[in-house]
């Protein structure tokens, strides 16, 4: 596949119900966010940290897509905040004009939210998509 993943299909003819086994052999995408909440004040700016990496490390440029979503407390529904591929991004709804990706080093996916509002308080999912593979983690933004 394009994203560096390879799957080997092995046929199992032992008649035990496991006729096909998929073995994974390739790079693993890892997304990391802080365990502790990020605190901010109403009207201030907040950075929601998110970084990703490949294990083992992958060389060359990749078309990574980053998606940030705000989660409900019960995790049942998401509100799109921002999607990006490379330097092209689009923010949605109340985040339009206030949400940007942090311009930083390689594998940086942190979200910058300016003019933080009371309704911004909550959990945010940072999702990194590489071809058919994706991984995500959650950041908690708390207003003081």
C-alpha cells in the first residue's frame, strides 16, 4: 500500500475455522497527546498538543491528513473543528477563523484555538490519517 503497510495473507487449511490469517508487517502510526488537561481562560489562546510518529521511523514525505473534532461528554457525537492536509486546512462552525494548526516541526499536529469561549470547554480528538491507517488520541480543554 501507499502508506508503507504490507499485509501478507496466509491460508490455513487445518479446518479449524481460521481459513485466512492476516499478518501485519510495516510501520505503526502512533498519536500522542498529554494525559493532563490543558487549562485556558475565556478570551485567551489555547494550544492543544498533538504529535505523531511512525514505528519504525519512515523516510520521505507522506500525505498525512489531520482531523480535530470536539467530543460530547459521552463520546457519542463529534463536532468537526478542523481538517488539514499539508498546509491546506479548513475550520468549521464556531471555530472558523479561530482554529489553526501549529506551524512547527515534522510530525506536529497541535491545534491552536484563539479567543477561547466558554463553549470550547471539553474533550477534543486529534486524528491522524495516513492512507488507509488512522490513529487518534484525546485532549481535555478546561476553562478556568
